[in-house]
C-alpha cells in the first residue's frame, strides 16, 4: 500500500484490519468520535485501488453532507495518491444523478422534495437502473455515518446492498452520534428507527459480515477536549437496553454537568473575546442547538465585525464564481486540459484548489472526446444542480457558526458551545432526551484542543414559519404581539436567477454589474434589500426588492422570497397585505455563485452567448425597516 505523501503511515491493528480487507469483504466498522475514521477510509480506498486493483470508477463513496464530502476529498488529496481519483457523493446528490441518468427531466425532479427523490431512486435501484448506467454497479461501496440512516435513505441503502450481493462494502458509524432521527417526526417511529440499519445488516448478511471496532482517539489532544469521550460507550448501548429512556436522561444530566466544568469564553461583545476570535491561528466552530441561535449569533458577530461563515445546509451547493468565467472564456465546442490551465489566471480560483482534481471532477459531469471538456454539458450540469459535491462545497473559513447537526463529521481546533443550558426556553416536557444527549455529546467531541461555553442570545423572538396559517420553511422574528413581524431568515433560494443583475432596470449596465460582483463583492459583506416599486406580480407576493451592496445594485430577490414574505406579512387567510417594509437590512453575502439561464438574454446584454453569469447568494437574518414604508407607493422614490 502506498504511504501518504510526506508522512509515514502508522495504523492501529483495528485500522489496519479495515484498510487491508479484501475488496469483496463486507465490513461494519464502529468508530467512536475522533477514532481516525476518515484516515482509515482514505487508506481503505488507497488499498482497494493499489493492492486490490479496483478502478476509481468502481468505488462509490456516500456521505451525508457536502461538507463531509469536501473533507474526504481534501484529506484524500493530501494523504493518499490513488485515492484522489475516487468519487465522493452525498446520498441525495447520488440519487438525483441516478434519476437524471435514468431519463428523468430536471424540471420533473425539481418538483419533488428530497425524500421523494430518494424514494424514486430506491424504485430505480430495484428496477435495475444502476446496471444500465455508464459506470454500472460498483465493486465496492463505502458509506459514512450510517447511524444516521433513517426512513427513505435507510431503505434506499438497504435496497442497494440487497441488489448487489457480490459487492463488497465498508460501512462506518457510531450509534452514540445518531442525531438525524429528527427527520422522522413520529416519536414511536423515531424510536423504532434507532439502530434499525445495524440490525438489518446483521440479519441480512450473517456470517459474511465482519465487525471491527475503532476505539482509539486521535482527535482530542487535551483533557478538556476529551471530557465527553468516556460517555460514548453508554450512548452506544441505548438502543439495546430496556431502560433506555432513564439511562438517556441520566447521561444528559451528566453531560450538562460536565459542560458546566468547561471554561467560559465570556461575552462576545467584550474586546477580549472578539480579539480571541479574530487572532486565533486555528479553526473555530461556534456550535448551536438550532438555527435560531445560529442566526442570532451570526448577527451579533456581524455587528462586531468578526468575520465568519454560517454552515450551509448539507443539501445546499453552489457553483463557484470561476465557472462563469470558464463558460464564457471559450466559444469552442470542447476545451482541453492545456487550455483550461492557460485560463486559470483569468478565473481567479482559490489558491488551495487542486487543479488536477478539479479537472477530473469537471470531466465527470461534462466529459468530451479525447480528455476534453464540453462547456455546453457543463452549463447544463450547473443548471440541473448536478455538480460533484467537491466542486459545489463552500470554501473553508477559520470561524464557522453552525448547528451541531450541520457540523456532524467535522472537527475543529477550538469549539465554542452555545444554547445547551438546561433552563433554556426551547426546553419542553416532550423533549427527546436520547436525541438531546447524543446532540450534546457530538458538540462536545468536535474539538481537537480547546472547548468552551459561550453565551447564547435569547431566541424568544424567533419563531418557526411552519406554524403560520400559511406556512413558510424559514425562521422569522416576531414580538410579544402575535401579529408582530420584525425580520426574516434568508435562504439560498432568495436571489432571482432568471436574469443577470441590471437586466430589468432601465439605465443599468449588466456587464458593469458582473464586473462589480466579480471584483468587489466578497463573502461576509453586508447587503440591503430595497423595495423597487409598489406593483407585485400577483396578489400572493410582495413587490420586488433589489439587492444593494454599498448602494450598488447586484440583483433582485426571487419569486420564492416574495411569496414567503407575503405569507409572513399577511395576518390571516384572505387578508390582503397593503404595506411592505421599504428596506430589509442585516443580510450578508454567503458567496458569489455561477448561475445559468437564457443565452438570448446574456447575448442581448453584452454578456456573451453562453448563458452564464454571476449572482450573489444571501445568508443571515434580515430586519424590516418600516421607515418610509409608503415612500414608493406615494411616487417619491421609483428606482
């Protein structure tokens, strides 16, 4: 087996047993937090390719999030030679790709939710679609975080493993970190799901299944970082004991008590805390119990000018900005690797991008003849959301604000835990104590070195939009009166992608707007939404809002945002909204992404004939500014 570049390979006996197993072995690997799971899997891939002779195209790697896929790709590129070529996908991304290869149209798939697409992919597996694809059935599948397989995703994986009995697999999980059971809403069904996939594996494969336990810890390098590790084994046993609820409550109490022993980071509005965040040389994660806390902490950090990034949804990907330049840079039908590398200085890629790996990833979705890239096919892949997870993942940031769920599988030099106080407002008598204990355990085991508590803003004003009379899938800011509306969460779908910035506004220059987005707009920058006029397109949406960056227009909000805002502002069914906020402030740039659309629109406005352009993606909590709320309707300001 090839050693990692620049370092010697030292594996524990348990890790070596996993790494060196034959390609057709069926392995269930139990790996506690920090047990070197990712390192083991990387070298497992390396062994499969260099010793077992399995091609990269014959290995399928499933993860639960784009962030985890990015970690796997980055670590493989740094530590293993052959493993760089293996393809890593999220379960949802793989399912969508399979359905597209089966002939389903993108607009048909986009009309279904994620769970429904998983169900359709399960049916496709059972109907033999995998065997008919270009790659065909894999020789070996690697699945990470299998403790989180519940509902439709568990059923899809079970169908896949059942379909190919001669295929080898390496599945890795830790029931102590099973924190995605919230996807199953019914409490009894959620309890039934606990450990169900593990039991199915053992029942289905019997003596064929080899079980290996990784119980050494390589992540935590300090006493405080190891404070929760002793409780992992007790959490793992919860699915197998009759008194699980009582034991879970005991564990939750113990973990909360241990958390109180952790040093306090202090209030974020103190100069010491702010300097500690800005000047820290390593990576920092502020981990919260829910997204309401994430939004308020991010808002606070923004007000204090502390750079950071909000962790995206595991299912959310964005085509990087340099792809717009790549699409526009050539009118040729195909693009060679040599020409691609010549264009790199113009594309302004991040300095840490692996060029060889990027080229290989591009060709997985847009391959032309003779090692060429087909820009037209790449354009369709962007439009259909089919980019490989490693290309669509966000760039790393030294300070990350995230829910514990979204930080699953990640690790950081320093972790600040917020929002797990036993007296917090979110606590109810119906709380799932097992899920809560596991959630806190995961949060307390993400740190390599430093673990702190940090004060969390009171979230009593934030409400879930799903409880409105006309539900929306986002948080909003309310008040003591039920009718009060103060602000709203921004989602990745809130920017209009139908046309480039400036196209719809007379006198604006779309080409100048594209240059401004490329040269002046950066992640973390603040933006303001300003009402453009007082004429909504339909009676069930607000008028359009422009997106302004230092008073420069860089886009408009989407129809989805206008409809959600209308649903939020109306007070009861049949009530017509007659007053809208003039400004929405406090939102930030998540990234500048490449989008594609009408080639006629881009050609007409001097942006080339390839149909690609740049658009901002927003994040954070927007606050309504009702000052001059009637200004546009009175004709005083018509932008």
